[in-house]
C-alpha cells in the first residue's frame, strides 16, 4: 500500500455524508483513475455504488456487509481491502475512526 501519489488532479470540494461523519475528497491519478480519500467516524452507514469500488483501509477498523453477496459481517483493518460490485450497496459498522482510499474500478 503506497501512501504517496504524485502528479494527481485534486478536487478541493469535499464529499460530505451523514452530517459530516463521513467525508472524502476525490482525485484523479496520473493514469486517469478516479479515487477518493476519506475518513469515517464511528457509526453505522449504508452506501450505494454506481461503479465498482475497491476500498483500502489505511487506518482504523470497520465491519462490512456486502448487500446480496454475503450474509456475514467481515472485519477490515489497517492494510486490508475489499471490493464492492457496481450498482450495489454495502453497510459498514465503523468501530474506530477509519481512514480509507476508494478506487473506482
């Protein structure tokens, strides 16, 4: 997991969800891939996807339930990642402040 990316185009305006408990900022890397860096505060959230996503957990800990794909919650923490299909949803239970990077596939 790389913590440094060079030559990116950053969208300064934040994406704000759940009354500010989840925030992110989008950027496009040098290969044209759109990503977002964000923070989730402890709580429970549901997200819908248009594009497929890869979620990398930079720090923190959360549990994830992929809609229609799994019946069990899975735990993810620093250094782990999971993928979410396009046009689906996923639920998260954030146990501690979680720093993440989402790549739109």
